[in-house]
C-alpha cells in the first residue's frame, strides 16, 4: 500500500511540475510575441512622429509581424494562465471574447493596412488606426507600469 501511495505521490508531483512548466512556457511565448511588437513599433513610431525617415519595407515588415503575432497570441491565453510576474490583467480571462476580438481586429487591421500603405502619406493616414487597437488593449487588459 505504501508503495502505491509513493508512486501516486510521485506521479502527482510530476504532473503538477509539468503543468507549471507548461504554463511558464505559454507565458514566455506570449511575452516574446509582445516584445516583438514593441521592437518593430519603435522605429515605425519614429517615422510616424517624423523623427525617422519613412521606410516602406520596415512598415510592411512591422505590419506582417503584427498580423502574425496577433493570430498566434489568441491560444496563448488559456484559462488559468494568468498571475505570476506578467502584466496581463485578470480582465483578459473575464472578458476573453472581447480580448480575442481585439487581437483578431489587430491582425485584420494590420493586413488591410499592409495593402493600403504605399507611401508616406498613406502610412500617416492609415497606420494610426492600426496602433489604436494596441492602446485599447493596453488600457483594458495590461497592468499599468
């Protein structure tokens, strides 16, 4: 009987450790995608403010990353993956459909902007609408730093 209990306890511990590692991996993955958003947005933001010369290829690359990462993020916020040292607010899981909808909108807006932006004038007209969704998501679903 003791052997069975010991085996069961070892199995339960291994299962719990696996769940913690899997959750940690999900958090690491989504943080990497979010950091990539920031990395590609900085130079494009400089273009929008006029401090950096316009570069269509960099804008298109940023929009491609927005669309790809926004789609990849949706499954990386499963129920129970909050907490820890993340900036994710509990409202993500309380309003999951709204959160997922914003990610879907961000991907769709980035894809549409990729086709619409052909020069600096169209960039300055279209791009602010794309990043407005970032602000909406940050306001509702990210801890203020």
